C-alpha cells in the first residue's frame, strides 16, 4: 500500500458483486481516450448491481471475503458511488475493516437519479434527468397543444420516483406560464384524489384546450397502494402490466371522454446523456475527484457532498459527511416545494431545482449518433484459490 | 391577386379547419425573430388537425365554403403540409378550384414522421424521429447492459408506426456490433411469431446477458390483430390500456422469467426538437421554399419532393410530383430492408436511413431549457357573414 498515492485502479465488475467474486477490472489497460470518454457516456461502464450487503452479524462471511480480496490485491482505498444502499454498503465495509484491523479508506460518492441522499445539495445524475424530463414535457406539450382542437387533448408522461417526487417536480420547470405544460403534476407525496384530479383536468381542458400531466411512478391511492399496481391483470392474473401513465390516461378517458396519449420514459430518462445538464456533469466529476483527495488525505467513512452556498447565482462547493449520517436516510421533498393544491411546484422548489439543469454538455457525435465508449474491461488475474457466490 | 408575388401570408388555425371556419392567422403580425424561431420549435405553430375533406361529391358545401373564404381574403396560393391525408386534401381543393374556375395554386409540402409518402426520398420530421429513436435505444441499451448481471435483463421500447416500420427500422442504426442495442426489432411488416421471438430473446440474453428490443406500435399477431390491442381490459372492459411494449415485456417475463423494463416514447419522439437531425431541418426548409417558388412559377397541384442523387456522400435535390400520384399512396418499406430473420435491418436499409440522421441542429437554450416560441397567432378580421361548422 502506498500511503500518499494510488497505484493501480481496479473496478469491481458489476459493483460490489465483482469485489466479492474477485472479478476485478484493470482500468490501466484502457486507453486515456476511452477513460476520458466516460465523461460523455451514460450508465455504469464497469457494470452496476442491485445488491445490498446484509448486516455484518448476518453475513460475516461476505465481509471476510471482501477483505480477503482486498488484501490479495493490495487494495487500500475503496470508493463506491451510488444511492442510499451503496452508501450503506460503504459504511458497513468501513466498520468491518476497522474491526478487523485492516487499513482501508472507504469513501462514498453520491450518485442517484432519485436525488434522495441527505447532506448533499443534490445527487449526480439527478440534474440531467431533471433536464430531460423538463425538456420532454415542454416538447410534448407543444405537440398536444397544436393537435388539441380535433385530436388528442390529454397527455400523460410517467417519470421515475418510487418514493420521492424530485423527478416529477423537475418537470415543473418547463412551465413558465399557466397555459404551458405541465399543467398537473402527480407526486408520490400527495395521495391521489381521483375526483379532484378529474375536476382539475376538465377545468384545464376547458381553459387551455389541452392538459399535459406528469405522473410519478410512485403515485399512491388513498388505500396506500401504488396506482400503477391498481390496473388490470393479464390473462394469467399478473398485475405488472401497468405503469401509472396508462391508468391515469384511461381514467380520464372513462370519466371525461377526452382523447389521450401517454408516454413512459423509463430508462430513457436516466440514460439520456445526449441532453445532460453541464452543471450535473461538472458536479459529478468534482465529487469523484474530491473523494480521491479525501482518501489520500487519510479520511475514512465519509461521503463527498455538494454544499449550496447560494441559489442565484448558483454557487456551490465540496463538503463531506460521515457515512453513518447518510446510510438509510431518505431525503424527502420539503412540503413547501409543492403548491397548496398539490399539483404544482412552488417558487422555493424552482429556486432549488433551477440551477441543477443549467448548461448543455453535448456528447461528440459520429454518423449522426452519440459516440459513446464501451471499455475493454479486462479482468485482473485472480489470486485467490477460492471462489465465492454472493448470497 | 398578385401573379408574381405574395402579399399577406395567412395561416389556417388548426390547418384546414381554420380555412373552413374563416379562422385565419395573420402571420405578418408576428416579429421576424419569432418567425425565425419556428425553425427550432417543435410541432405546428398555427395548430394542426386530424380532418380529412370528404370527396367533392359527398360534401360539396365544404369546398364551396373554402373558395368563399379564399375569395373573401384574396387568397391565390394554397400551401398545405402533412402526410397522405393532407396531400389528398390539397389535391381535392386543386380539383375543385379548377372546376369552379377559381385561380388557385395548390401546392403540397411533405411532412410526416411516418415517412410513408411516395415520390419523395423521405418526409420532413422523419429524420429527426429516426435520430431520437436511435439515440434513445443506444442510451437505454448502455443502461440495461450495465444492470443486467443482477437486475433488468430485458428492455422493450415502443415506437410509432401504425402501418409501416420506418421508425422502428431507424432504431437499428444504433447497432454497430451484434452485442449492441437494439438486438431485436419488431416490425409491423413482419407477423409476430411468439414462439420464435421468445427463442430469440433467450438466445440473446444467454449470449450478451441482456436483450434490448424495439417494438413498433403496429406489430400484428398472426390473426391480423394489433398486439397492442390483445392485452388486458380494465374494470370497465375497455381495451385501450395497452401499448405493445408492456405486453411484449410481460410475455417475456411469463415465458422466461427475466426482469424487464419498458418505455413508450409516444409524442416525445416526434416532438424531440432538442435532438433534431440537421439534415432533416435543412430539407424541411428547402421543401417549403421550393413550394413557394413553384407556386410563383405558376405551377399547380404538385408536391415538392426530395430526390436522392447518391447515398454516400448523401446528395439530394428538390423535385416535384403531381398530387394525384401522391394522394392515398402509402410508401411501404422495401422487403430487402428487413433481414431474413425478420428482426433487423439490412445494409440496404442502413444506406437509405443513415444519411437522414446526420448532423445536430440544437435549439437555443434559456434557463437550461430549449427556448421554443409560441406565436401570438392573431386572427384576421372575418369578412364573411356566415359561419361554418366542419362535418
């Protein structure tokens, strides 16, 4: 181990799963050009995972295995980027390595389109999704407005956000005047009131001839059930056909008779590197760089953060927070970010969200398409005799 | 009327509906800046319609009304842009005005994302949708590839194209190597074979760990029914919940057990001015300009067209075709554009589609969002005493 510098940089293939299975990628075998191209390439270049480490007492073998892999490859710094689950993983590894007396700097880096990590102004990824969602509903709104006289009057766009309405809220940035899209936003924070909603849609169509709606996938009915799961079942009785957008659209059709269209942007929204916010890209890199600097400065069990100094002009700096304060804490939208009627965003929300979508950071194009990079991702030679199957 | 020049330019509000109801927009009241901004603004700035004139014998009153409006406002040139129905409208108006002895130059301008007009290399709007669709499936493909190890293995993106697979085919441009998205394209031209499709998906996941699929909304089952309409019904028995993407995704889940995600881009794809093809934008303007020049040169009952001179380099010029040759003719995809297995595009298809997505033509941004224009759209003073209700 090198106390003041980093030698090789290995990446776990598919995140912590690669660390557990000793499936490590030697990033030094990539060209500088390819590594640089990651800045304009969407998604996790080394693979990602949905895998949360259990508690240390529940599955000690996993933690022992991790340290075994780290020791075998002389790993002294562990960086892990992601949302709440990833920060929790970092925290547990920091705790276990400390207990085990293995010197390891564990640094978390925030990254989640859900924007629900505490202690940081925002989470990388979110600003770009926010921009995509606001751009998309503005564009679709123009389309519906032009067609409304003789065709589609209602458009419903579904966006991500199972538990918090950050992404849904950001669509509201597209509206600068009441006649513009989105007219109604359905937040997971606001229990869906069908009767009131139908009245709002009808009033909107009567006033503006059309109604553009953004619905969060996490919208809940008064019973606490996800609206997306309240839909119909297929011939086999499976419920997962849904999506909240088609259900809300069909409800409007049934009640008011308006012709509708709906969209579900799903992964398109979070992979849309072509319309990334340059503020977001800049902060993502600053947080990663800061994490490395913190590790080299001997710090441990922290996550790098964005501290907002001012809204307008948007001034921010880098900070840090203990992983214990981050893990398993979900940052909810403040109540005063949603208008009293429950369907719009307040000026306070605009002041918060506005800066995050500023600036365009277009990728380079080749043959009319973004020139994204796929790394070689060559494996580091295994050193351990044993294999390991994640639980 | 001015034989060699055009005085005022009026736009029908909501297309031909505005002409029938004498609801005309005086475009001279817009600023030059706003008119120029239409170049980077999506959708129909004067409103659009789904309204097809009936045959002259069936509804002579409509045609008489149109000429009455044209006479009242000294209209000598009629330009109408759109797809097959719009060209048919132009053709009928040209015929009727000729019969009635009213001197009117009727010029059609191609414009449809469906790309199904004959006699023109392509239709404005299509190249930009093609670019959006190819960019989107490339981006989502990166996302799914990174997650596939422990999460989503299958992604289905639904695109427009009720009758022809032009848009679905263009997604194929995103794939430069077999491992890249999209792995399977479901065309309306190829009858859906569930058993074979499931085999293809399974083989793809086994080989590449994930499978990215683009499904045309017009996909048909062997019975000739739209797959999108074969899905479940809601509590009221309505069938329109569907969308082909959730049905195909659920089918894969039921048969193979793979975790899936799906997206329906709907209006987002055709309104996505932020990712427009500069080739498309350039051709759209060239076709409009040519239409005006043709009218001033005394021509009538024609549509301006794009003639492809060569594929590579892509060289094109402006041509024209009689409206009678365009109306009610649907340009199908050539059979040799789809690979023998029915799930991909051929090199011939790539040679055709490739040039249409070249170049980026970004709109200007303001506060992090595209600065699209909404015109004032002030009405021309009515001159007729009578009103008219379109059928």
